[in-house]
C-alpha cells in the first residue's frame, strides 16, 4: 500500500492502461554530436579537364567517425572547379573547368571545412631537343613546348630553367623562358629542368672530353697600320698530333667582344672575322690575342696597330 492507497499491482495496472503516458516520461538518449569535419583530396593541383575526388570525414565530439550523410559541398567559382555526385555519401567528383584558384566548402551540421584547388592552364611541357651530347664551346638552344589539355600550344607560358651543376653557361633567352641558349664551358654531365605551373621536363646534357690536343696561333706578333689587314693562322691538332680539318675555333682579342679588339681604355684598335682576318684601327695600341678550340687555348699573340 502506498501513500495514495494503491497497491503495487494496482499501480502497474494504471501504467498499463496509460502506456503512452508512461513512455513519454522516459527521456531518449541523445545522438552523437559532430565535432569536426575534415577533407581528403587526391590532388589539389589540376590541369583543365582533369578530375579528382574529394571526401568529407566527419568526427564526433567523442572522437568517433560518423557516416557522412547530409554533407553539402559548395565551389567558390564553378567556372574554375565544378563538382558532381559520385553516388557515395560524402564523396564528390571535382572537375577542373578553367584556370585559376577556387575554394570548396563542405558543411555538416554547423561545422564547415575549406580546401583550395589550383587549376593550371598547362597540361604538359616538353623540351626540344631532349638528351644531347656536346663538346666544349658548342652552343645549344633548348626550346620548351607548353600545351593545354587540348594539345594547343600556350604561346604566353612562362618557363623557368634549373641546372644541377655548372658546365653550361646561359648566353641568351627570350623574355618568357620558352627558349634558352647555352654554351658548353667544361666537360661533364648536366641535368636541366624546365618548369611551368608545377609541370617539369628534364633533359640530360653531356659534354664530352675534347679531342683537341693543341692550338697554335701564328705569327707570334702582328703589326698593322690603321686601315690595313693581316691574317692570323690557327692550326688545331688532336691528341695524337694530327691536324684537325675545319676545327671549331673561337678568337679572343683584348677586352673586346666577338669581332672587336679593345684596349683597357675601351679604344677600338682592330676588328676581325671568324677566319682570323684583322683590320687595324681606328685607334692605335697593342692587345693580346688567343684562339680556343674545344676548351684548349692557344699561345698568346700580340697585335700592334699604328699609323703608317
């Protein structure tokens, strides 16, 4: 008997007759609470037309992984990055539509996560020629071909070049780096990499040991008057002493560049051509001349230019 004059069995009967009311008095356990949302992206850098998958990972406040039901995705710019469902909860297919940068936001409950995707114009880069063998003093022009996903060449692409060691000297390039000229300065093996928008292409350049044994420049001294001409003779021999026919020869004269003889005061005292023909003047003076073939230097010749 209780305070209300009912036995226990009578109270059970009351609950049985009003079962709905008894159930309402029972508090249902609370569901898991979303603590965080993470994003897993296969690749955050794409070329136009490429795709990648993006997956949302939902974690409860208790640290348990939850089913990613009800996750929504939003692209900041669908002209750059668009998304399509995959049929798997929490996973979307990301497609690169145009070059640029876009952010994707995933939301589950009151939690959000953001990831950034970069879409480059370029789909491929190639360097022509590829692996090449040179000799010292050879010149080589490397050209980079950058193409989009349709195979069309990107004429305004910007290319950067990197070398591992220093057996080549850069002697010329265009403003965008699409073509670079190198001069082989010493023997060895060089790896050169061209890069644009994260895409790379590597070529191997080998500079072989010179076959040149000696270079003789004659006569030892040369005197010319202003306006007169005189010729120097270059004889190149290989390591066995045999004369090399039609050798590769570069002439250096004083402080001048190619084809000009300058004194230390920048007076032009002579000009010359690739055959060794010198023309005196317009200034007077004396400078030193050497010839080089495949990294081997000749003896030094002095040329004096004076008035007649």
